[in-house]
């Protein structure tokens, strides 16, 4: 297995404990913790309520030991499933995630042994790609919460996998949960999105409107709902004669975060499918108790887009946004980051436009903005896709297909660029990607993660990389496009590092899902990999 291409200096072994002890004392520890969990856990997509994606308690993996990471075990999935999206939640020595096979898993985090599985068909026997977990779970108070590609939100018993409740949050046939739920003070909060805009010229587009839901964590009962657009109305017909509904869209693809101090929920929204009304391409600040609006900030207007807008063969009249140049697809797919600098609390969010925005949490006013990539590719995939990390000193933000994509460190107070490390230019020339260079992209689909002194980001070239936090130097890289014997008896093969989530660092281990766009030729299913030092 290829671990690293270059030799690196290593401190003598007796010095590592001393250095680690000094790091533990000197490293800043931001006040971003999730009540009820130890610091070594990673119990939700964002790691904690404020969305840091940073494990401040990690000490075994650091800038001096990260080059010693090696695969401890692998879990292989059956061949033929869709790409991987469900980032694991790790707590109490167990991990929880959804597979591409319609199953939800609980594994021993140290050995990979399967503890239990839950078949999503238990709730609804429908089959196909929709019957998979497209988001990442949250673990709280003995339950595991997650959603699927059909719009269901589930609560399972953490220890047995028994179903406690399941609620379908939207009856639109194309509704789906890519937003990862977050648990706070007895409730579960999640956004709802849809592929209602993916139909062809005969589609009666579009009737879906995005929403943010708060549910009772014990019963699944809906407490409040906030819709991002007004109720769609029939406003005429498309050229095919299909009904034209408007306004619609503004799905909530990303995961919400919460500032416990002010009991405010922050989340980003997607673009309109039809019309221009509503909270498309916006950051929402909602009261966690009632769903009442504290403020909204629209970052792009108008932005009316459906999949036909990206089809050069589509006849005219099916993409209203093309007429006024607003078909940008600049939705917000990233979870926000809430952080405090010199006594002022901000909320930051990345956009597919390639801009990272920082707003005042009290008013929604823009504090600073930093353009990191152009965002002008088809589906705006050169922008910021899934999420950033904050370690108390710097914001770490990755751009996807930014020719190439890059990892950036920003000053949280001013937005000044502290360092930028492009996806290595030889990423498609070695490892498994070299066998299919036409499929390879130097791109960063996953969200960024961090622990003291180290930043983690995966690439579409199949590599997981660790960067030094202070200057962006690549400390370690590993090629996942190779065969791995799984502890579950299957053999898997990686691909691009999974978007929709990112690396998880918990209790001295690093976990990544490998098997996302672009796809590389393989006769095997994808893999979950566990690394240790």
C-alpha cells in the first residue's frame, strides 16, 4: 500500500511524548464543545454545535506523528451501490454511518467489527438509489439520527439498532435529506432538499419548496417548520404544455449549526428552481425554540436554475434564469462555522460561487468576504462544496474544481489569506488514479477537518492528505484507489474521497470514506478506511 512518496524527518521516539505534552499545553482550545460528549468523540457531522469540524482533544495524531498513519482496518461495501456520502459519527468506541446498500451500520471503532445493521426497507420497502443514507448521523442521548434519499428522518436505538421512530418530512417524490441532523436541547434540527428540478422538458416543474424542521428528539413530532419560499402556484405552462409552478426550490442541502449562547440556528439554502421569491442562496438565522426569523442574508439574487439549464441541447424556454443571466447554481452546500474573535461572534459560510462569507451573528451584516475560486464551471463545481474547519486560530477552506482545487487558511478576523496549498499537480500521475487519468480531477469535494496542528482533506484523485496547520505543507498522503480486504469478508477498492462529508478524527484514529466522483474502473465496491499511528 502506498503511504507516502517522500521520506520525511521524524523526531526520535523518546521525544514524541514530550513534544505531544507541550502541544497539549500550548495549543489553543476553542470553546466549541458538544455537551454530553468527551472531547475525543466526533458525534455529529460538524463535530460540535457551532460547526468547528475540529477535534481539539486529539493528541496521538499530530504534526510529528501523522506521517506514521497506516490502515488499521477496512470495511468493504458490496459492488454496484451508489457513491459514498455518509460521514461516520464516532462516540464511545463505536461508529455509525449509512452504506450505499440500503443499510445503516454500527461498528466497533477500533476493530471494524459489525455490531448491528438496520435495513431502511423496514420502514419503506421501496428499492433503488433513493433508499440509501445521503447524510451523516448525529448521536445523542442513546439514539442515532439520520436521513435518507426519500425524505425520511430516522431515530434508532444507539445500542441495538432498533427503530424508535421514522418520519417522512416531505411528500414530494424527489425530496431528500442531504442535510445532516443536529441534536440540541431535546430536539433534532435538519434541512430538507429535493431533486424536483431534475426533470426533463415534460416535467411540471417545480412544486418543491425547501424547509428547515425541528422535531422532538424522543417522539419525532414536528415542533416547527420554516419554509424558504412561498407556496408554489400554477403560473402557466412550459413550451411542452406541462404546468409551470412558481416559486419553488431553495432546498436546504447543508447541515445546520447552533450557537448555544444565543440559541440561534444558522443554515444556508440553495437556489430557486422557478421564480425569484424567497430565501434562495441565503444564510438563515432562526430562533431554535420557535423557528422565528432573527435575520436572513441573501448572498446571490436572483439565481434561478434547474438541471436543464446545464444541457446545451435543451430547447429554449425551459430555463428562465438564462434569459436574465441568473442561472448560476450558486447554492450554499456548506455548513456554517460559528466562531468568536476578540469578543465578537461571527458566522462564516462557503458558497459554490467560490466565496467564503463572514457575517455578524447579531445582525447578518457582512464582515468580510474572500473569493477563493471562480465558481464558473458547469454545476458551479469549482466553488466551495461542503464545509470548512475552524481550530481557534484559522479557518480552513477547500475549493473543489478550482483548476486545481486548493486548501486555504484564512485569518478569521480579516479574511486575509494565510496560506494556499493547491492539490498536488502529480495527483493523477501516481497510485490508482494513474490507471484512469481521464477520470481524475485535482479537486476537493469533501469538507475540511482538523485537529491540533493538522488539517485533513481528501481529493478526487483518490488521495487523503494531511497538511501542517501553520503553513499548509503536505505532511502525509495516502492513495485509496487500491484493493483492501475488509474485516466484513468483502474486498473493496477506493475511488475519489467522498463528498457530503469529510475525514473524522476521533480517539487517535482517522476515518475516511473512499468512493465518490469521479469513478475509477473497479470490479469491487467502495470502502471505509480506518487509520491509526
